[in-house]
C-alpha cells in the first residue's frame, strides 16, 4: 500500500454515450495508516490531453491550472483483516457545468 496511489475521476454522464471528463484527484496511500478512517477534501484537477494519442495522460507538468473544476470529499480506510481499501465518496460540490443547462450529471470512476 505504501507505493500505491488511488485515482478518482469525476465524469459527466451523457445520454449519447460520450461521457465527459470533469476532473480527477490522486491520493498517495502511504499517508493512510492501517485501521484509520481518514477524510480528504480535495479540489479536482484537469489533466491535459496527449495530442498524439488523444488519451488522458499524466506527465511531468501535464496538470492544467485552470478554472475551479469542483471539489470531492472522500473517506478512506484500510481494513487489515480483509486486506482491502474501503472508499466512500461522501460528496462532490461546485462541479464544472458540462451540460447546456448549466449542470452536470456526475459519476465517479476509481
């Protein structure tokens, strides 16, 4: 667990099947102590697109400092008995508007 990073992506669900990326956060799991329930309140970051492959990539300096994309409140707890990480998405707030009506239909991918 000390070398792992949890990546959470927040996307906007589109009825036509083309979901739009709103932002993401990364949590280094080495900060998490066994059996401790910890909450993280983080700002979403937008990741730059790689022009060659058109995929979302994380490279040195690839995070684009733009307008506020929103915030996510996450609860993490590592269960030593079951050797599993419990992840709770508590709330997302102030998400960037992705739809024409000024709102978003958000979901989170891990």
